[in-house]
C-alpha cells in the first residue's frame, strides 16, 4: 500500500485549539496535533477501505468511514 503524506496546516490546528478556549497555542502543539490527526486519519482510511472491500465495493463511502470508527 502506498503512503500518502497529508498535511493539516499549522494555522488551522492553532485555530482549532483556540476555538476550544485556549488563548495561546504554541507552534509545537499545533504541529503535534496535525501529526496525531494525520495518523488517525490514515488508520481510519485503511479500515474504511477494508470495510468497502468486505462489502464488495472499490469505492469508499461515508458509511464505510462511519463503520470504520465503530
């Protein structure tokens, strides 16, 4: 399986953390959140692909993502 590099922008990660009530957000914390989310998204994607394959489809649908999270 090929590895795709995703990138969540540091500025969006800072926005997300601030929206939860933080006044100040370090660059390091925003980068770490991006890394965690990218790992999580990759894991969910792999599981969703397996779910779609089990259902006999090549196309991953929203329902496959939801099923992968169960």
